[in-house]
C-alpha cells in the first residue's frame, strides 16, 4: 500500500488556513486593568475569563473606561433567556460591523457561534485555549485575527493552600 500525503503542499495549506495570530503576555503578567485597557483599544473584541468574579471585574473595568462600543457581559449565572437576548444583540452588532466588546466566562467555548477579529483569553488548559481561538476570525473574514493569552491571579479554592 502506497502512503500518500493528504495535501500536495502542506506548508502552503497551513499558511493559507491560519486564521489567528497568537501572542502570550507572560512576564510581567498584565493586571485585569491592563487587559481592560487593551480591550478598549479594539473596535470588536471578545475576552474570556475563567472565573465569574474575574468576568464581573473585567466587565466593570472595560465599561468604566467608556469605550465607543457596546460593552456586553455573558455569564452562566445569567438566566438562559437573558443570555439568548445578549447573544442576539452581539451577533447583530457583529454582522452590522458595529463596535462591540464582549466579556464572558467560558460559556462561549462550545456551541456559541460568534466571530470576533480579536480575542483575549485568560490562561487555561490547551483545549480551552483552542476552543476560544475558534471564536477569533472564525469565518476567515479578516486577514488574520489576533489572540492574546494572559495569566490571571490565582483564586483560592475551599481547602486549597494556593
């Protein structure tokens, strides 16, 4: 049996299909205020955090800066009807090319079809980072989307010493 490559020129195919450029901000790790400032520099951006408390705080920091964009917060603590209304609004703003900044918990990972040109993601396991990256330049409408990873302060868990 002859083994054949799936693509004639895999390097060219990879280059053509690369939708997102990634940058990690490890040292010094940015504060949530630093991340909020970066988000506000964008016209359309998605920020995904790991904890509800970080989502609330980051949303407040972004909204308090008074960006010239609709600022939306999504969380699993919202009622499903309110999440649906927020997602409808977000999709409409994105489709119309209007400014929108979304701060969300991890609920946007799976099953939420949104396409932002820029995505910010708190550091998480690789699978979660990959799922989040699927929300940046999802439809390939931009030359390349930007994905930014950042480390967040550790949160203490009950019974944990970290």
